[in-house]
């Protein structure tokens, strides 16, 4: 225990850690503030924090690390630690946002459809990526980000993938590239859906289903749901409004992250994990933090049912507090990103684009089939 405390104490109690904590927290606060504005709301606080982190790395190099190898290593280690641990903590807290009672009642029909949507999209995106020559690591990250819930899915699934120490930097760069791809893709399709979906003559429930079922980030689905929402029209149609349906469908897909992360952990270990040179047994990088995600979802749901007065507290944990830790993790990722590695993103971007078009078409078909107009 003493050795453990001393080891982590040396990593945490450093000037570089204090510097990165202050910078990533500031980036998150700015991101949350900027995301309130219409033009930036569709990007979301997490993507804004990531972009700030990517920009801030230049003054850090120019004014702090310069040619000092010790400081460079300290900044890299501090940013890596925050990106890794805060991401897991943020995802666990995100569970408070998942009202299981709502999903299993109002959204009961959405859950099995979410399984279909996520499975088809992940497999199609991964298949297109591999057909285009994209390496398996980048392919699965982009596939899960496209099929499930954007940045959170990329990082959640990445936590299920164990690579050798020499590939850790490559993995971090792939994470940032994949996040950038799904962020751009989600923004494009959110704007397109707000403009085009009303032309299809869909009901409010159908429009909300398509938005929640096809868009990448939670922020994208929420923004599109709000843009499409018309409560008066929904009442006339006798259906759930677009904003509510978009949220339910999106959260149904978020729940799939738990199962996908576990499946990817097992699949990666069998197909792509590197066997130790000494012939020892490999350990599957089981995403234990996903169990925390389920636990907080259950706790939050019970609290809302038993003590309605705790609604504000539960929502704050699932939204604001979770967003702070996730934002700091995103900013830390941006600080460590290698811009030269981003050029690997062209082929997976095209693959995600093709898969996103297929995803929208699939969701429109499912919406017409399972949520017919009354």
C-alpha cells in the first residue's frame, strides 16, 4: 500500500499535473459556456474543450516545455492520466442521466431498435473502413463513435482495447482522430436533418426517432430534436414530440455502449491483442467502469422514483459534473495529440460518411415501420 501511494503520489503531486488540471478545467468551463450559443451548441461542450486543448498545446510547448525533456514528459504523463481516469469517471457519472424507468416504459420500443441500429452501423462502418485499408484500431473506434454516441463511445470502447506500451501514443492519436471525425459528421448531419426531415412528411415522433437514432453525439441529437420540435403539432398528431423522442432514442443507443465495450474487449483480445513474448496468459481489458455506468443509472433512477425532490441533484451529476470530467479528459487528449497523425483520418472519414447516410436511411425506414402515423 505504501509503495502504491508513493508511486501515484509522484505522478500526481507535480507542477505539470497542476498546470494541466488548471488548463483542462478552464477549457471545460469555456466549452460549457460557449456551447450555450446557437452557433456552437450543435458542437457541444466536449468537442469545444477538445479543440481548445489542441490549440493550447502550442503555447505550452513554446512557453513551458520548450527543450526541457523532463517537463515534456511531465506534461505528457499528466495529460494522459487525466484523459484516462477522468474519462472513466465522467462516463460513470453520465449514468445518472440515463433514466432506466423511462427507457423501459416510454422507450420500450426504442431499446430493441437501438440494438439493431447500433449493430448494423458498427458492422457496416467497420467493414467499409477495413475494405478501404484502415487499420483495425482506427476502424473500430470510428465505427463505435458513428454507431453509438460519438466521443464518449470512442473513449469508452478505447478503454476496452489493450495495446502494447509502444502503441499507446498511436492509440491516443487514433482516439482524437476518431472523435474529430464523428464530431464533424454529427454536426453536418444534424444541420441536414433539421433542414430536410420536415420535407419527408414524417410525424413528430418519427422525426425525433430519426434524429436520436442516427446522430452521433448526444449534443447533436438534442440540438436536432429541439430544432425539429413542435409540441402543438405533436399534440394534433397524438404522438410524442420530436425533442422527447430524440432524447429517448439517443439514450437507448447510449445504453448499448456498455454491451459493445464488453464485446469489443473480448473480440480485440482474440483477434488483435499482442501475445506476451514470455508466453504468459493475456488479460482481457474488461471495461469495469461500464459497470459503474450501469450502477449510477440504477441509483439515479431509484432516487428519482423514491425521492422526486432529488431530481435537480441527479440531473446535475449526470449533466454538469459528468460534463466537467469528460470535458477535462477531452482537453487533455487535445493537449497530447500529434497533428501529423490526423492525416490518417481521410479514409475513415469517408467510411463514416457513407455509413452515416445508410444510418439515416435505416432510421427513416424503422420510424415508418414501427411508429406509423395515427
